[in-house]
């Protein structure tokens, strides 16, 4: 596991800059392409601009197109819980 942060579409990219540096900096930013909590949304293309601003500073991750999003989230949650138990 690595220290990470998620950036919602409505949050300015500059909000994440303070956590990119320093002793306890994040190593990854998940640029969310949808507002969390609302089903049936379309991909928000303007979120890719946020990724471009961050690309030179750290690893960029954008997850999309999962046929079963709930299953992907469940698998991720299970993986995180297992990893935390071994720490």
C-alpha cells in the first residue's frame, strides 16, 4: 500500500499540491472522472486536464470501464483489508 489521495471532479487541482511534498507526501492521486455517489453519470472529459497537471509529479491512475464496478470495488476493499492485517 502507498499513501494516496482521490481528487473529485469539482475539487481544484491545486488543493492536492500541499500533500505532494514533504516528509509524509502522497505517492499517487486518483483523478475521479465522476462525482461520487451518483449513478448513471457520463465520463467527465474535463477531468483529464487535472491529470495532465499532475502527470509530471507522480503516478497517475484513472479507473474506468469496469463491466461490474461494484465487484471491482469489493475486490479492492478486500485486498486493502488483507494488506492491513499483514502490516
